[in-house]
C-alpha cells in the first residue's frame, strides 16, 4: 500500500508534464500541415 502513495503522485506528475509539453508543442505549430508539403511536389 505504501507503494501506491509513492507511485500515484509520480504518475500524475508525469502525466501532467507530458500533457503540458503536448500543449506547448501544439501551440507552437509542431503538428500543423504534416502531409501537404510532400503532396505539393506531386501536384506540381
């Protein structure tokens, strides 16, 4: 039972960290328009 009290806050903190990093990357445009530039070469 003591392991739950140790691991649960660590898991919640890591989940929050990754969610925060995802939001920062999404706001900076890291996930914008991934497929269009290679297809533009084919349509030219």
